[in-house]
C-alpha cells in the first residue's frame, strides 16, 4: 500500500512540474526558464525537482515521451487497424485537440524541438529511411513540415473543423500526394541501383 502511495505521489509531482513548465512556456522559451520558476509554479521544492530531473530539458523530454507513448497506445488500439488508416489519424487529432494547450506550446518557437522533428522520430518506427531514395526523404520532410503548419493553424483557430473533417482532408492529401511521391521515390532508387550495377 505504501509503495502504491509513493507511486501516486511521484506521478502527481511529475504532473505538477509538467503543467508548470507548459504554463511558463506559453510566454517564455525553454532556454530562458529556470528550475526555480518551474518549482514555484508547481509549488514543489527544488530538491523534489532534482529527485526526478536534472534540467528543464529533461522535464520537457519527459512530456514528449508521454505524447509518444499516448500516440503509441492509439496505434495499438484494436479499433485502429494500422497507422496508415484514417481511423488512426482521427484518433490522433482528437488526442491533440484534447491536449491543445500542450501542443500549442510544443508547436511554438518556445519549445526545445519542433514538432517536425518529433514527427520524424515517430515515423522512424514505421519507415525504413535506408530503403528510400533521397526523394523519399524529401517527401517525409515535406509532410512533417506541412503537418506542423497545419496543426498550428488548426489549433489556433477559435472555430475549427472537427478532428474527423481535418483527418479526411489530411488523409486525402497524404495518401494521394505522398503515395504517388513514394512510388516515384522507389522508382528513382531502383534506377540508381541499376545504374550503379551497370557501372561496376
């Protein structure tokens, strides 16, 4: 029972610290935020902070890890057949909208990494970049930048399309545009490999 209570206390402390950091980052870059500010916002001692994290960047990375775990859980949901399906996109957009304040901070210049980089880290789980030609890498970068900009615009609007409506639009763009581009990428890679074999 005591271990359970300790576990709850740790989770609560981390949640307070994360909430404090997100709140401060609405107006300040993570690079200018002190541990003292975070602790004051969370109403915890500095020694408590250092029990869990070394720097504000570690705390921020923990927030990103939470998001990655949540999206991973969506991907593993039995209702989602595969990460390329529209159901996956709808559920991810619903999750993003329900955590709007956090994502607005992450998408802003106040974050440590851009969402584009976070997107690339996530897609690395599903895409074999070594198997792509450079065209394929350009395509994934293009999609990452486009998604980042679209999410920022969507979340910043007071009246915005539903996650389902936006998912339908994005799915159409990604599957039609990206699908063709990836086929082209595979074709380019095959041509380069044939050329290299012929030159040997």
